[in-house]
């Protein structure tokens, strides 16, 4: 602390100001010489003499003085040797272009120097108490830009570039110069806090502690400047506290007379009647500050929270990426790389936006001193000095009030009462995206008060990943996603979007609602994407999904707790995402079908249910959906009536008919009606379960009941039926005189439903895909005999095979040769026997199925009669 005379201070300030004005004049006079040196040695550039200095004939201790230089004169540096500078006496500067406007400049006089002698000047005389009598002109011009040429640069600074001087001055708390000189005349030069986010921001104070917020880069009109969280306060206690009245604003949302403190740097902006920032609400717990006009780098930012908020739609789009604070060295190197968001533990929390080593300053939070009522109102958030007999309590701004507690804390807070800041330092290495925890201290806990009982706190620990940083980050990411996708607000909005519009009876595009759901999921993921360094977009979401998948594959053989947790989380997220994948285009159109329990259709109150289903889907889908709410042994049936009686049963592969559909086989009433009519996730909840179930899809496939015919060059593309041998469809082709044959396969013999290869002259030995069935295969055939592996003489026989996948869909075409005539006859005989045996089995199966369906019809008819007569008696 200074204990001298006030007059001494004023004299010193006058001296510094007078020197600055002289230096400013020198820079203006010689600005035409201000060219940074070609290298970083300080040589081959112009220097300015800042005070009269002697000149010597060498740079040795025994050097002889040969003359002197006057303050303000420029000299050209020919060479440097430690703290000595050799002057080029043969080089005089060009005269300034406007002498009359800038006064008479001083020129160095070399006429009195001895001829042939060298001229050396001591440019760094700190050891002798002489300071720096000379500076490079470009360095002096830079200091003048910063409005302080009295800054003591290190001796090594003579070799620095201008960018390195910017970094050094920034570390001392100087504002980086903007584009207008008026923005550089700022007395608030001491950096108290920095913050990243929508824009890099700095909170600076003057020597008296008065401060404001400054932009570290130029801000465009409408650009977001800061997203400030709101901290709600007790309304009754707020009315008793002058401090809280001053720093709170009304909150939006449910409830009247709710007030919140604007955190972040929001309460530290200068208040102005014509501010350069507007403010808008974003939800109930945040406000967004955005630029009314273009604001230059280094300019003071102003806002007026007493003015009405503006619609957020008037602002520009939020930034795509999280913006870091202005790059610094020293204490503030890692400060400001924090983000607020929804915690996976409790409420909101604070997260790291890069890897931060242990022992580093994480955030410096300016703090308000609370009055008695304010201290009572902010009991959960206030900070004080331990052991203080007359305690004063402080409320941290920034994100200091949002850190969650953990017994295994990863940061600690330290309150600096003199500077009124609460500084958080890391106690362990923290990874990008990880939530940061602090210890609230023993004095916070009191078992007599709800919310302050240590026994009620959740035990919070980072995933035990055994030093695997990528795995730990993945689990943190999964936790955040699950927390967001299972929140009450998200589920409520999701159900609203997937629900069928009120009163809908006509066909609708369910995919439109699905796209709305996709938009909701992306919107919910945006804060998490930002937190973990992904683009805040659909592409960022896809990149995150891919990264999670690859990480799970990487650790699939790991047995750590974190790896097991990752597998469980991944299974949940896979199931969740699967529900809302866009279905194949043929299922985009949906409609409502009315299902009526057989036997109630003719009564005054039929037992009916409305089910939303894809418009073009087989009946097996409906039986699958109903089966989801029935015991495993119960089988529902869709039935037809003729002459008032149950006549037949719809097969699973038949398309859903129009009008009412009679259903039976499970009881008199609909089980779980609400779950069927209004599934939580819309029609896709059942659709994807059915679509990915091979057995259900196979039963719904009608390919087994249809025929495949082959048409080729051997008989001018006439259709020949292929035979089912129990495993695949087959046909024997004989090579003609040209030693090759081409063909396509037709579903039900129709040229509008052909199967063909994706390339010309496809074969098992040429990479291709099976295409169709459609009518776009003209000119694309499979060809036997073009590859070395299947060449043969005329008369050589080939068995062509059409293989089906597990769902009964055509999957690939193959063939093999029967070269030996005897072998060919034996193989063909075996093939005929297999085909005949398969045909007998098919007939037997069809007969058994007919009997089963007949018995089911009889049972359903009895069920109909019993239910109908029971209703008539009632």
C-alpha cells in the first residue's frame, strides 16, 4: 500500500501523461518510417530516442564517448549486441511530409562524430537505473495505441513481434486496440474475469474497482453476445433487500411476481439509456444479450434491463460454435472455458469446454456484497470468509452460483474479499464436457434443514474408466443425453408431437410428425453438442452418434465399470433412436382403422378401437400390435363374415382392408386400450418392433405364396417357372451354340416386377446388387459364360438359384455348373426328387393350415354367438 504524499502521486501522473503526449507526437512525426523489421532481431529498423543519450565508439566497458543524441530523433539500427545498439550514421531519415502540422521534428546530428569511428548507444540501461532511452519505432507506436507508453517491457522484448507485444500487454490487463481511437481511451484496464460463449468477453476494472464488460472482437448487428442464466430469488425477501432489487429482473413463465438474478456477466454491463445491446428471454431460465448495432473490438458494452425485453426473433441466429475467451497467457490461460447447462445430477451445472489441468484458474467470478436480507434470501448461494466474527456475505456472478456439490470435488472456490471475486481452481485434471463439482463446505450442511442435509445428497462420482479419457467422456456424454431425453418437459412435448391430430379420420402423413420429433430431438441435443465440441446441427448430431458407436466398439471387451455403464446407456439410446428413425417411404402414409371385437359389431355399443397404421401394410402388422398387450399364448385373429357368420380369417400377408375389421380370439374387451390407441411414441413404437422382428416380417411376406419365373436368351425370353427345392428357387439352364446365356427373373411372371443385377452382364463373379422387383431393369441381365469361372461348351448345364433372406425377400442370385453328363443326370434327378418332396410338404402344410384355420373359424363363430347372445340378454 502507498503511504506517501498525495502530491507525489499527482506529480508522477503528470510526468507520465506528459511523456505519453511527447511519445504520441514522435509516432505521428515519424509514422512514415514505422515499418516492422523483416525479422525478430530488432535490427534493420528505425528506433526513437526517448531521452538524451550519449554515443560511444564501441560497445565495450572502456568505450569512449564521442557525442550524444537528442530526445525525439530517429536513428537506424545497424546491429545489436546485448544491451547495445550500433547506429548507421550514414543513413538519415526522410523528412516528415507535414512538418507544419506536427511541429519541428528533431534530427540526429552525426557531423561532430569522428570520421571512420563506430557509433554505439546503450539502449537498455535498467541495471544502471536509466530505463530504456531508446525503443523501436514500431514498438513505441504499439504502446501509444494502448494509451500507455510507460509500460516496462522485458529486455528480450526488443526482438518481439507486434503480436507478441499484444499478448504480453493483454496478460497485464490492457485492452487490445480497436479500429477507432476513441475506443482505446479506456481507464478500465485490469482484467477481473473472462468468459467464452456466444462471444469472448472481458470484465475490466479501473484502479478504483469500477468495471464494465468489453467485447474481445467486433460484434455485428444482431449478433448474440452472451446467454445469461437466471437465478430465481424469494420474492418476499427480495422486497427487503436493496441489493437484490438492483440486480434482479422479472422472470417469464408460470407464476406471477417471479424475479431472478442475471448471472454470467449480465449485471456487470454498464447501464445506458441508449445501450448498444438489447436483451431477450430464452425460455424461463435464460436471457440473451445481442447487439443493437455494430460494436467495435475493445468497445464498452452497455445494456438497459429496465427497458422492456425485445423478441428474440429480432436477433440474429445463435453462433454455430461455442466461442472461447480471448487467448491469454499466465493466470488467465484456462479461465472462462466453462458453460452452464442441465446437470445429470441435479438442476443446472457447470461444464468444462476444454481439457484443463489441475491447479489452474477455472473461472473468476465478480461478487456482490449482500445486505442482511439479501444474505438470508441467498442462503444456498452466498459465500463468506470462514471464521469471520462479523461475517459479510457475497453472491458470485459468472457461473459461480451454479456449481453442484460433490464429496469428490474437482474444483475449489476461494473468495478474495479485497478484489470482490470468487476464484475457482481445478483440483484434478478435467476433461472437455465433464461437469465440474465443488465442495460446499461443512458450514453449508445442517441436518435440521431440508435441502442442507448431507445425508440427502446424491453421491456424485466421475465414471471409473481406469484412466481411459475417451471412455470417460463417452459416459459423460451418454449421461447427459439420457438426462435430457427422459426429462419431464421433453416427454411431454414429445407426446404432443407424435399424437394424431385431434379429430383426424382421413389419411395423414405420419412422417411429417416424425420430422417434428426429429427437430425436437436435435433441439434438445444442441446444448450437449455444444458442450462436447460438436457442431450445433443435424450433422453434429450424426457425428456424435457415429463417435458413440465407434467408442462402444472400441471398449466392447473392456470390463471396467465405465465400459459396462456405456453398454447399458448405448442400448437405451439405440432403442430410443430406433423408435424415431424415418420408416421406408411406402409406410409414410397412415390411416385410422376401426377394429371391432367380433360379436359386438351389431350391438348398440360395439367394442371398437381406433388404431393408426401405415396405409399399405399387411394384416399381420395389426395382429402383431394387438399381441404386444396379450399373453404370449394368446393369438388374435382378423376375420371375415358372410351371411352373418364368421366365414374366413385374413392371412398375415393380405393387405389391410378398408372399413371395419372384426377381431377375435382374446376376450370381450380391449386390453390396454389407451396404450394401443395412443402409444407414447406414436405409430412408430409398434412399427419398428414389427419391422426388425424377422419372424413377424416373414409371416407377413406373401412371396412364399407367389411364383418366380425366369426368362432368358435360350428361348427368346419366354417365362419358365422356377421350382422351390426347400431352400431356394432353382432352374436348370443349358448353354447354346454361342456358349453364353442371359436372363432376368420375374415375380409372378410380370415384366413390371423383374429382378435384375445393378450392372450389365451381372454374375456371381462380378460385384453387383440385386435390384427390383420393378420395371427399370431393361438391358441389365445376368449372363452365364462371360466369366472364366463359368465358361462351358454348348450343352453344358447350369443350376440357377434364387436365394431368399430370413424375411422371404429375394437376396442374391447364384449358379453352379454340371459339367459331366453322368453327374448332370444324377444331380438333376436329385433336384427333381427334392422339388417333389418339397411340393408334397407344401401341400401337407397347406392342408394342415386349412384345418387349423377352419377350427379357428369354428371357435371364433362360437365366440361370436356367445358374445352376441350375452349382449342381447343384457
